[in-house]
C-alpha cells in the first residue's frame, strides 16, 4: 500500500491526515489511506467485501451506498 498520494492530497488541502475522511471502494487504496493516518469509509461496490475477509475490520465505517450518509 502506498499512502503518498493521500498524504500529498491532505497537504494540498492544508489538512493533517487525521483531519481527512476517505471514501474508498477498493481494498488496496483502503490500506493506503489507513497507512496515511486517515479515517476510511468503505463503500460497497458489489464485490468490495469479497476482496478480503478482514476488510470490515480495516475500515472505520462500512456503508452499502452513499444514501447511508445522508
């Protein structure tokens, strides 16, 4: 996992990584964002939960779709 892109994005926004929330639907980017120190919301894309049996333990929140955050 490569957290660099997430760290760079937070710098460009003038935020610390711990101040960011990442919405991701792929396993490796979830690991990268967590490694960067960000909160991660896993978004189901139809197969996300099958990519790794421990996925739901790695994200801070797991949602089935974006309607859940409204």
